[in-house]
C-alpha cells in the first residue's frame, strides 16, 4: 500500500490521469490525499470530481479556496469570475451529487504513519495552533459547511478581518479566521497576524512578515505539515513541510509525493513524482523551474 500526497489539481483531469498512470495507482491498494483546490481554472473540473467521487475512501480530499468559491457560486452568493471554469459542474445533470460530495470534504487532516504524525492543510497553519487544535477548528468549519446554514455562511465568509486568531473569537469572525488560515495563508507575523496580498516567493515576504512555516516557535514545528496553495513557492527540500502546489494549471507540474515511515532518525522516506501540465491559465509570473525538480 502506498500513500500519495497530491497538490492542487484545479480541474486538470488529463494531468491527474497521467500522474495516476505514472504512479501505477491502484484504488484497491493505494491511498491518495489531495490537498485542496480540486477545481477551477483548469479545463475539466467536473471530470476531476467524478473521478475522485468514484474512488471513495481511497481519495481523501481537502477543501481549498477555489473549492469554497465553487460552493459559494452554487449557493448564489458569489458571481463567477472571468477566469473561472466551473460551468461544467454548475450545468451538469449530476451537479447536486458533485456539490454535496464536495461540501462533505475536509478542511484539515491528521494521519499517523508508522507512529509519525502528518498534518495536511490546503494553505497554512497559524503559529498558535497545535495539530490537534487545527483539526478541532477544521471540524468547526466542516460542521457549518455541512449544515442547513451553509448558504448563510457563504454570505459572510469573505473578508480579511479579523487578521489575528484569538480564543475569544466567536461566530462568523471565528470561522472566517479559520477558513482564511487554512485556505489562504502564506505570510504572517511572529504573533500570527495574517497578510493576504503577497503571493510571490518566500523571499519576497512583506516587512515584518514570514512564511507561516518559518515562524519561530510555531506549535506545529514538531511534526510535518503538507500543504498546497502556493504555486510560486517552489519545491522545498525539507521534511518538516511538504509544499505540493507546483503550478499545474499555470503550465508547471502536477506533483505527487509518496510518503512512507523511514523508521530511522529521519521521519520519512519520500519520493517526488511529477508530470508536466498543459498550460490552462497564463500567470502574471510563470512558475519557476524550481517548482519542477527533476
């Protein structure tokens, strides 16, 4: 049995098929963990969802910002954006089944592999959150998304404030901070104040901000965290964080990381497998070749 982490697919079903063929993926033997942004901007989001739905528990998926955007559009809360490619889902005869399945996916996952914990999120984790706290807060969001009040929440989900987590937050503010951290975070201050405008490489952090995974003393520093979302970041040759968005929709690569317990001083044995992707969207800055290691 193999465990694979897969970065942002964003509706690129042909690339996903090519990657699974390269992996010699078997639904009866292997498990896929997809780190969010399953849909949008690529050419066939509906095919991606139908494929993953058919795999059942073999494909365990997170929700990213594009997935939440789809749900908000489907609820009539947001208008489609110019670059959206969601009509194949919104106009499909099985639209309800796809949207219902999507709304029941996870906001964060924590797995133990040979006794080693691995936390998975779409974007990031605030410094004050432990792995168990992250999962508990993710469950709070999941409960809202799966409730009859989901449509009401989408009306208030969007916005940057509050930018800092506090245990005293309640209601909409509390859920919005959790959603923003898990699906939008790239940079924050050592105190955990989030910044959402900067989208380039880690070295371009705004003054006073750091990549969330480099904040000293973050409470998830003792475990490995896998995430997507940050296509301009590039592959990080680290075992404490696995950055899996390698810019597939922008003409980069779609990446899978095979993860196994090493049973030694190093926590993991990993193997990175990639396929090149046809460009579906033109980025303002093309992902560097650093996102496509050989």
